[in-house]
C-alpha cells in the first residue's frame, strides 16, 4: 500500500464543498458533494498511522489531523456514508442549501474525530451542534421548535464538556491526548461523562433523539442518525480509554430502555430514533468495560451501526417519500408494491437485530463476549451470565420485537390501497450499496476485523479470542430472534391499543419553555420596576432640594405608599427571577 503524507485534514475539502454548493446548480452541487465526501475514504485509508498535523489553535498546541486506528475507522465510514447520503439527498429532492448544511455537518464531525487533542475536539464538537441544528431548522415547520430544543440540550452538553476540558488542562497543563490517559482531575470526568452523555443519549438526556430526528427532510434524517451519537461514542472513548463501571451499566440500561420505548412507537422515524439510543448503548457498554476486546467491539458496532441505521432511515424515507405517511398504523402491504425497499429494510432489520450472517451479529457479539469475559458479575449473575450481559441480551430481544413490528405493519400486513412506486434509481443505488456492505461484513467478518484497533482473534491482544460463527453464538442469535417473534405475537394486540407513551421531555420541555419565559418576563418586569423606583427616588430628591415644603407635604400623603409598593414589587421580582434561574440551571 502506498502511504500519502496528509497535506490537509480531510474535513477541509468537505467544508469547502459545503461553501460552494449553494452557488452551483442542484445537479453540479450534489455531484461535488459526492466527490468531496467520497475522496475522504481513500485519503484516510492511505494516510499512515501516526501521521499528524501539529498547529497552534488559540495560542495552544493542537493537532488538527491525528491518524490512529480509531480515527481511521471513523473517517472511513463517515466518508462513505456521507457520499451515499448526498446521493440519496439528490434523488430525494433535497435542495442544494440543505445538502450544504449536511456537508458542513459531515465536515465538522470529521474534524472532531481526527483531532489529536481536546481543544480541537471541543472546537469541532460545538461546530457540529451548530451545523446539525441548521440542518434541522432548514426544513421549517415543526422542525424549528424541535431544532430549538435540540440546540439548547447540545449547548448545555457542550458547555459541560468544555468545563471538563478546561479542568483537564489545569490538571495536566496540556490539551493533547498524549498528555494523560483520558480526562484528568476529580471533577472533569463527571462533567465529561454528562456532557458527552447528551450526545450519546444517556437515559434521561436522550429525549432530543426521538424529538428531533422525525422532524426534518427525510434525507436530513439519514445524516442526523449517523454523526452526532457516533462522534459521542468516540469522545467517550477518548475521555475514558480504560473504561468506567457506571458508564458500562448505563450502556446496558440504554440498550433495554431504547428498545422498549421503540416498541411503543408508531411513527417510523421516531421508532428508529429510539433504536439509535438502544444500539449506542452497546457501544457505550463496550467503552465502559474498557478492555481491548470491548473497545474493539464498541468501534466495530459504531462502524456497523452507521451502515444499517443509515439504511433503515433511507428505507423509511422512501416509504414517506412515496406515500406521504409517517405512521405505521396508516401503512401496510407495501412489500408487494415496493419489493426493493422491503428487501433493503429486511437486510437492515436483521443487521440491527444481530441475526447470523449480517454485520450486527458480528459486532454485537464482540461486545456481549466482552461483557461475559471481561466484566464484573454484578447483582443479577444468573446462568453463568453477568448482569451487563443480561441487559444486552434483553435489549437484543426488544430489538427483534421492534423491527418485526415495523416490518409487519409497513410491508407485510394487509394490502395497500392503490399503486405505489418503489424507490427511484438514485435511492435504490444508495440502499443497495449499503445493504451489500451489511451482508458482506456479516459473512466476511475478517474484513471487519482488519479495520478494528485491536485484533480480536488473538489471545495475545484480547482476553478471549473471539470467533464469530461458533455453535453457541449462532444458537444465541437464533434464540433471540425466536424470543423476539414470540414476544411480538404476545404483545401485538395490547400494543395496538397503546397511543403515545410519555417520555422525560413531557416534563422538561414545558418546564424549560415556561421557565425561560418566566425568566425573560421577570427580568423585563424587574428592570421596569427598578426604573420606576429610580425615577420616583430622583423626583422626590429633586423636590426636596428645590421645594422642601411641597415635597414634605406630598410625602405626607399617598406618595410614600406608592414608593413602598414599587420597592416591594422589585424585591419580590428579584427573588422570583433568582429562584427561577437556579431551577433552570439545576435542570
């Protein structure tokens, strides 16, 4: 293989394309977008491990382009799915400005994963929040409010991570990753875990996912489902390269919670959004376990998840594009009308559920193996399986149930009224390309292993050499599928009667809305009251100086009462505004 010296970081051509595309014709702009993202794949592949580009950023030592096994894997899949996403956008009637916003999102994500220091990472991390918000807002309508809530949450998360980075710098005197093993200091790891936890969808911090991703254009959702959460997993690894017990368990809880909430959804993209949280839970569990086997599994699952989740959003997008319908309750029988889309969905569903011969089976199996061999037994050690292992397995059953529901109601149940066209040529090429890789990496698992940061097949590298296709693994994968099928049959009728199941955003969205409104109104009213007090005080003082007798006569009347009322109002408003401010900050 010929190695190329990295002349510029790979985010540069992508961001330059994003700047140019709005001024080109739609066809030329999308062709440029495909090329700009597509060339990232060979560029990253040919860049030698260890290559880096040191710079001074804001007066500090930084590395804008750092090549190691982790960043290379992220760059390869980011570049590929970015090119496929632009192709899908072109044939899904996305306008040039939306695609420009999408490419700016891809470029800032590449900047985050190739940064060799915390300063570069947080710089691009915050830009990701901006570019992804613009991508959501561009669609208008309900996406505007969802984008506002998205921006607020990611602003809070980014601020916490920035605080962690500053604390880390105070502790070690450098932003470079090489200066310490992970984020340093007694408080910085907590701030980092919560700040990054927003991006990866920790339970309780996750509601922006199902709130935001169903709102924008169908092509925008393909980009959104990829970059924020997976960059978050990468950031979590950088912060905790040796793992962390609580983070591992949070990953297991995410796997179960996300799959459970997905089962209650009838909006296709909302269901898929909850499953982002569930699948990211496996990655976070791997990062939390912290061993070489677990970290390799986490990164393998990042890689595979980007493929099958992008494919799932593409198939859902084609259904919406052709039918104009988001709800599974209003669909049915589309398998006969849209056979290619149904086939692509089936590949993606079997991949995300971890069925043998599909890529999810390979990567999910590595993480589950790490939870079995490399992790503490925990309080629910039953049948020779650890507590975390059971959480991941239960999440797997929930995943099968959710996608049996999706496929049943969208493609196989009943008959669709009228004729519906299948995916167009560009959408078909995009879906088939990704579906082929889902199968390829499931069958030829060695191709995936070659991309991982650690050799999972070598006992010299990992605690337990991993073999994908053993009898036990295959039986386990099939058993989860059977359990999911039986589970869906049992809950199908009760589920049909369930309407909207509230999530935590039902509490904090109104609290944030009315709390911020009260804060604004309280502040303006406070200013008005203080202004009245100041004016009255000045008038009284002026009167006492210029005409003491008349001023004292007025003060003997009702004027002091008004003055006292204004002062009392000011005190009450000050107290109220301070109280609201404290509550909002604590939230």
